[in-house]
C-alpha cells in the first residue's frame, strides 16, 4: 500500500502502517530523521522547494528528482507499505503518489488514477512541474498533465489528511 501524509503526521503514519520504505519530498534544508522501522537505505530524501516556476534562491523540482523517485519506487517490492510525505501533505507528496501509481501501473488510466487521488485527498493539489516531468519520462503523452489539470486545485487546507493512494 502507498500512504501519503504531511511531515507532522509522519511518525504516526509510519508506525500505524508498518511501512518499510519512505520518500521525503521537502525543502533541502528541512531535517527529516529516518523514523524507527525504516532502514536508512529505504529512505529516499529529495530536497527541493514546492514551486512550479524558477524563483531566485529556491530549488525547483528537477528531472533528476523525478528519475530518483522512479528508481526508488520501482525497487519497492510492495510487500510492506511505502509512505510518501512532504511538508503539508498537499502538493509534492500527492504528486509523488500519483507519479508512483502511474509508474508502477503502466497500463492504468491516468484520469482514473487522478480521480481516485481526488476522492482520497480533497485537498490534493499535485505539483504540476513534477507531474509534467514524470509524464515525459513515462511517455504518457500529456495524459498525466491533463488528468491532474482536470481534477483542479484541491480544497484549501493548512495540512492534508493522511490517505492511501490506490495503486490500480
């Protein structure tokens, strides 16, 4: 199972789910200790800001981040849960979960996965830059971009509620 949460809900989410793999998508200077139960080599930390366009002094998501995410999730055996989190559990982590679902299910319908994301996470507003780069890498011909655009901006929230992202 693929679980998504914010940084503040990370320890309880890992503990409740029994996750053995963790993806952190957060600003590079934000310390995120690896929680108990997660081996260091099963914790992928990708440091970048939650922006779509370049902003001086900030690190935008880059293709290398998406490639590293894809390599990591493709190495996940799915025997135990994986948690993806960001600061608020709204943008970077929901993009990461959507990208993971698309990557691990190459025949899955992008629009259906996006609709299920919205059902599970009303506040989800996946980072469109991450989604666009993944769409290109995964040869989805713009369908991932269109599907996320179709679900629109999520409900306003300070922090997303932890949820399970359907994988099919």
